[in-house]
C-alpha cells in the first residue's frame, strides 16, 4: 500500500475496485466457462485483467465524458454527415474487434467449434463490465450476418469485411477498408415499435437493387459503413443493406439531422436521418423484410441480456468491495446484518441473470441439432431479455446506495453503469413487446412451452412439478387475457433462472433464489431475504474476498 492509499485507508475510504481480474474473481463465470477449451479460458483471463485495469477504465471514462459530435456541413457549405469520436472510443473499438466480439460466432475456430455463442458470451459479458456504448455497433455487426444470409450475393461480398478483426475508422468506401461495421435503422416517428407502419419507400431499379426514400427516427452507430433498414416496396415490407458511402466515395443520400442526447450510452452515437435517392441491396424477398430483420434482432436481444448481466455484475462487485473496506458504527459495513442481507438478496438476482443469459447463449449453439434447445431459444429469448434488462436499473441503483454518497458521483464506474442500464430494456423491444412475443409463441406453438416445461421440471428437482403447474396456470391465463402477459413472462424468467442454478449445481444459491422469488410472498425492495438463508455465505461464494 502506497502513502496515498494509507491516507485514504485512515480516512475510511477503500481504494477503487480496479486492477482485479474480473474473470478470476467471478466463480460462477469460471464455472460456466469450464467446459470451454484452454486457449479460450486463457483469453478470458487476459480480458478479465484488462477490463478492470486503470488504463482501460480511463478509456471508458474519456469515451463517455467526450460524446461524439456530428458535423453536417463543411466550410464551403457542402454536406459532410460525419460523426467524430474521441480517440478513447477508437481504442475501445480496436481492442474489442481484435477480440472478435463482432465476428467470432461466424468464424471457423477449432477451439470454439460447437460453442461459438457461448464462447463469445464470456467475452461480451466481461467487456460490458468495462464500457457498453461501443458494444452497440459490435452487436449489430455480428447480428447483421444473420440478415445477410438471405441474399447470398450480398453476403459473399460483405462478409469478409464484416469478419475482419482489423478495425478501420476511415471515412471511405466499405470495400476499400480493412473491416466494416454495420448499423441498423428500424424505428420511425409515426411507427416506433410498429414497424409495419413505416413510411420509408423502396423502388426497384435493378436486380436486387432499390432506391430508398424516407427517414429513421433512431439509427444507431451512424458512422457504420452500412445499415440494415426496412422499407415499403410494391410487394410489401423489404429489408435492405444500405451503404453509407458509394463505391466512388460519394454520399449515398443519408443526411443526418442530429444526434440524440441520451440519458446514457453516451459514448455511442444514435442519430436521426433523412434520405432520398439512397441505394440499398435487397435482403431476401421483397415482402419478407420483417422476418429477415428479426433473425438479426434475435441475436441482438441475446446481447442485451448479456450486457445487462455484465454491468450488474460489475456494479455488485464494486459495491461488495466497498462495504468490505469501509467501517460504520464500529465495524465494517459487510458485517452489518442489514447490509449483508441486502447484498445477498441482490447477489441472487445477478447469479440467476448470469446463468440464464449463458443458458440462452448455449441454446443458440445447439438449436439446430436439438429440438429441446430450439424450443428454449425461441421461448426464452424474449423472456431472458425482458427480465434481465428489466431488473438491471433497480439493482444497480441499490448497489449505488450500498456505497453511499460517494456512489452518487461520476468518478465511479457505477455511475456510468446506472445511466447505461435502461437502454437494454428499451432497445430491440421494450418490456411489453417481449411479453407480446411470448404470447405470439404461445398462440402458435404451445408444444414449445411443453418442451420447455419438461426441462424446467427436471432441473428444478422436487420443486419442479409444483412450479410447472403454476407456469401452466399462468400460460392459460395469458392465453385468454393479453394483459396478463407480464405475469407469465416474469414467472417464466424466475423459474428458468432457478432451474439453471440447480442444473449448474449451485444448490444453496438456487434454494435461496427459488424460495425467495417463487415460493415467498410479495417483494418490492432488496434486503427482505429470509434469515434461514446464510447471507454471508451467498456473498462470499459469489464475490470471494481478494487474497
């Protein structure tokens, strides 16, 4: 301990949660990744050290303290339509693209074969603990390949650039770059979530080429090299890949009106754009646009769940570290019974959220060969996205309160996590949209629910039969009453989270989660965990003291 740290310790101020291996300090994550190859686990060890290093934390701070700036015009009055980022943003992008966060699920890597989504999930979960804003374009770039598959010619031309790990921020035609990123434009003013109300039009001008006119109310990552967009054609709603620049370097008609001044996600640019005479490549059939883009959206929803779980983990780790090093009323905060109970209660949610997100990633890997995993992926994608993203803001706030007044300052990473948390619940489908998606599956494929229930009943052990009876009652209620959709989706999330904790062998943790969430009474705040559960055991197991 240096002299400055000695003075702060004397002032009852723990040092920042930094320089700690976020991978090795997370026993649940180590367990979840234990079946993956040694080269992958060695890579996670490196990432774990990086994300909490003072240097990386400073990059995250600077990228968010200096938001991107839009330059619509040059000195001669010409349109520029470029967004300028702080160098820290580019440093974060360079590192994360080198890690393959945008590409690895589509690469043929022997060490991850058969576990591509799960292997990437560990990287994504850890990186979200550092900075989530720059993950937005990486999520969309990775997911875009699922939409490009609908057009083999476009896929063949663009995929090599998408899969390149050599970040290139240059403002030049995409095929002249070492790597490209892909954004997305779905939302319009009058439509919002109801994308079928979109008024953007697409007119066919050649084989697979359309001319688009319209606007997008939210278009994320406007400096991406192309965007996946929806537009109305004479044959129905179409999905298009729209380059930002044409082959000769000229603009493709996209005129950015402004950048959104967001609550969080401030390192990343989100724009409002109008366009005409803008050329796009058709992906799939002209009338199948929504179905085509939903293949992309499904993957982005997994990332929403992973990122929310990651920032909850980072916030909790920061809070636990703080209470272990700060004394109040004659003893450390961690030893105060009420504080211990609050933290243990929160830790259960983070553990269940993490386990659920990784189970979903695993089902993506196995869905093609295994109908049970296919059913899990289809039903549980909106469920996991709903619950994990929904609980994040409240949990991170509670972690902030555990730290106290010094938790409510911008210098701490937890402030950034708190501002970041709501976006994942809103982006790619708000809570009601996720509940409606579950009801849509219920109306069309009740057999998928029965397949899911069989697995939950098995994994929940003695509590399985009764829990599944409750789930069946909830599905019957939601089937006849759309307004009960949130009741069903939350019950599904809690049951699936508990089942996964049991399946992983986290017996006491699973017991506490199941009984307090599904068998207990009505809950509103953290800290009402029953005394029969050993709160200190829960904390020390999931957040081991530094040695």
